[in-house]
DNA sequence: ACGTGCTCTGCAAAGGATTGCAGAGTTTCA
DNA sequence: TGAAACTCTGCAATCCTTTGCAGAGCACGT
C-alpha cells in the first residue's frame, strides 16, 4: 500500500539507485533525470522510509526530549522551542516525561537511544554519577544542568537574581527573604550563588527553605518570611511566588504596599495574577531551540572539533505590579 | 558498536532466528535455550533495533500526538496521560505542536505517518473535509472532536455545563452569561449545546462572544457581562474565567459576593486564583490514556470488528470559592 | 580510428530483525 | 524396531534504502 522507492523507480523508468540519489545526492544525477524522478515521486506521493534509511546510514533523523514533569508550566515552552527548531532542521521529536524520577529518566534514555540521534535532557533529575554513566549511550545535550564538559544550554539565572536584587535595592528594600527550592536543583544552586554574590552592599538576605517548588510551598513559606520581618520576598519560582501572594492576601498583607514579591520563570500565569507578578523571565522557548541547534551541530561534526559546547542565555527581569517601595518604617 | 542480534546469537551459540524467537515467540523455544539466550542478551546489553523490526513487521512501535499549542495549559496533562499509557504499552511517542494551524497539522500527520502506527489528534484544528482527506494516511484517534465515525475520546462537556447550570440555579441565580469561545471549536459547540439543553426552567442565559479563549478575552468579556446585569458568568475556559475575575477586581466588583464565576478545564491555576475558581474538571490525563488505549486496541484488531470506537469521559464540577448565592436584589 | 577521461546510471551488498519452510532430534505407540 | 507425530532450531528470503564499484555512453584530442 505505501509507495516505495521501487515504485518510483519502475514508474520513472530508472533504477532505485537513481531515485535514491535524486533525493540524497542531487548533484550526482543529470538535471533532466532528476527532475523526472522527483516529479514522478511527487505524483506518486512517495516519502522515503526513514527507518530503512536509518538502518543503513546509522542516523534516524529523530531526537528525544525528556522532561521531569510536563504539568510544570516551565517545560511546555522549552518543548515548544525544541519542537519548532527540530522541525525546521527536519528532525522529528520523541517526548518523554520521567515523572521527576531519575531511574525512570535513565530507562527512558536507554529506550530512546536506538531510535534517536541524540537526547535533550531538561533539568535532569539524575545525579552527576548517573549522568556520567549514560554518556556514550547516545549524544546528550543538557538544559539547565552543568556537569563536567557535557554540552549544555544554561540560563544565566544568577544574573537574573542580580537584576532582582538590584531592583529591590533601588526601590529601597533593606531586608529580603529568598525562598529556596529543591536543594538538588541546579537552578536553585545558581540562584543562591547569585544571591550571595550580589547581595553584599546594604541588603540583608535571609534564606528560608527548602520548600516544595509549588504553589503550596509558597503558601507555606509566606508565614515564615513574614515572621522574619522582611519587606520583600524572592521565590524560587513563580508557582511559589503565587502561593506566597495568595497566603499574604489571606492574612491581609497587601502586595506590593506592605510586601514586595518576585518570582522566577515568567510562567504565563505570572502576568495574570493580582497583582501581576514581577518575575525573572527565562526565554524557555529559545532555550529549546538552542538545545536543538547544539545537538544538531554536534551530530554533524566529524572529529573532535566540536567547538563550543555551551550556550548561555540571558535572563530578564520583568517588572510588574508586585514590587514597590517598602512601607515607611516610621509609620508616617 | 551497538550490540546486534547476531552478537547475541554468536555468543549464545544459537542462530539469530532462535534469539529473535526467544523475544517475540517465547513459547516456541525450549525453556532451557530461552533462558540461556535471554541471559546472554541481558549480559551483552542487547536491545532489539525497533527500526529494523519495523521494517519487516510493518509496525513501528511508535505513536504520534499532535496538539494545537503546547503552551495552552489544557494540553500538557493529556500529553502526560498519553505518555504514561504509551510507555506502559511499550510504545514511544512522537510529539508535535501545529501552532493552531490546520495546514501545518496536515503536514505533520503526513510526516509522521511512516514512522508511527497511529496518531492522536488533540482538539484538531482541521476542518471536517481536511480530516476526511487524511483518514487512511495512518490510524487516527481524535480527542475532543467528533467527525463521522472516526475513533474518538470525547469529554462530556455538555454534561459539565449541566452541572454548572444546576449549581448556579441551586444557589439562586436567575440570569447568567455564557462567554463563548471560538466558533469552530467542538468544545464550544458542545458547551453551547449543553447550555441550550439544560437552561430551560427559571434560568435566563445570555450568550456573549465569541471571545479569544485567553486571559485577555476574559477581561474583554467581563465588562460586557456586567452591562447585561447578570449575577453569574460561565466562561468558555479557565483562562477566560481568570481574565474575568481580574477585570472584575479592577472594577471593584467582588467575586463571589456580587458576581459568581465558573470556568472550564480545571487548569492548575484555577485552584490558585483568588478566589479559587469553581470550574468543570476535564480529566485530561485520563483522556490521554483513553486515546492510547483506543488506538492500541484499534491496531491489534484484524478485521472490521473494531468494536466501540468511542470513549466518553465524564466531567465533574469542582466547586470552589468563586461561586456563591447572588446578591439580594432588594438590597437588604 | 582509438585511447582517455568524464559523467551518469545500474548492480548488488549491506544494515538488523522476522518468519515460512524444512530438517534434525526426540518421544510415542503399534 | 520402526513409523508417525511432535518439538525445537536453522536457513534463507524479505522489508526499504543507501552506497561502493563497475560499466555504459559520450566527447575530445591526437
């Protein structure tokens, strides 16, 4: 039923080799013949069987993406970027969700290995040791994870933290809380690094947590932050920031008049909250595209001249209505 | 480098046929031999090459999913269901995002066709004619789209509407607005159907729109609804409902005291809004699983005894704090 | 007229797995 | 003991493409 290269060859009156070459090494077949072949193929609706091709070339034309949790609003946009860029580069993408589980993640990489040319790991949950172990199974590109010299696209989340702190300092805040996310998370470590690095002059930072990087984690953290007497809260991510705002509202603390709140990620909801959330935007979609670019260039390289294995992405503070000057301490 | 069936055969001292059968028709090879083969395979880390297998069996072991827009919070959860169930059934899944574009959607189906055993179309943007045309390209299962007798999993969104209306009626509302979504959307048509069907006794419904099924669409619609003098608003989806609540807050209309709001979808944000949104929950993840089940059973069927080609999924009203009794008209 | 050098096309093997068919070996029963 | 009936394993063809090698055809220079 499906039309094969043989059908095209027969119909066009040439050999299969010629048809194959018309597609893959066009300059090797005479113009006239090529046009005829391509026209026939088109007419018959022929589309090369990638599996058969892969069998001999060793390339599948597919790539894989693994995310820890699809329902985390952080990932769909990077996925979207991966998807779009992969399609442009004529790759198809396998998707898998490892459910925040490193063991499952490994299993998925291994299951994918034979069917893809490479895998993109978003915020991998594996330990460094585990990652080291599966290197070589297939080509890997990490997003937001830094280990040894593995290819990776990294968001400058520490720089984002700098922007957040500068913003709050400029508004006049002097005591700020950071609500920490999962200790094992690379992003969280980076944010803390940014925190320590940029919070020297005049700003006191108290670090709370770790909390679950979810809405509930934020509600939980809000009371603790309040007890610390800070005038501003920086949350590990937007989900937590939203939880903070919700809890503050319940307690009658007005945002931003009495408390400023900053999140990370700029998930779609951030702009819809009341008040709209000031947050550090992450360029997730661009990260997805960059990861594909990196992977593709890695695959097309023959020797060890892989070039630059790392892409950095700037973050950008989006100032909305959840941050303002702190309340006057004199109570005027 | 990768270990093939030949390697296992040589190492185990049997022919490739035996190795192959040890995996695919275990009962055909003697226990002792099979154990030995399997052990050898395990030891060598052999994993059958699915592409090669697919070449001869005609089955790829893959399936595809196409969604209109990954960043729409409705889809990640159905994707998650698809993913999980597919993995259980030992299928890998290709993902594609057609960017709300029917032409692109068709192209994606065709590109996938050769590499998958079937495709799941979530809320397809194609016209009926377009859908009819690609039937036969590969096996199809639709989610939330009903056309002719194509296999589909359909959410009983009309029933969800009934629950919403009953809920509002029971609270004492007498005049309610429905904010319509895209006219071409099957879900929107179903919701309107539910509306007309269940809104007879004692409830007056005014239908507004269509609006963009997004936050902004809701903000836009809020003022119009207010002008109609209704006491409750049912929005096409949660995104719109959130937009409505945001705009109402800006205008100083308190929810639910002065206006009740109901959404559809139960996106994660719904429960985090202030007030938490009453909404019709959709079982997206289960829909994803059901679609895979349907597709798999379709593929394993030989003749025309395909059985039931349709799965229905109940909806459930989640009552939260955005709905309450209407304000007393006498102003007491 | 013939050798030389091109350009273009075809033959056939290869890639990894499945499967119909046949053969080898074992058991059963007369 | 020998034929029949099984059970298990191996051979070889097949799926669809790609690609190294060789051959066909042609133009050109001598």
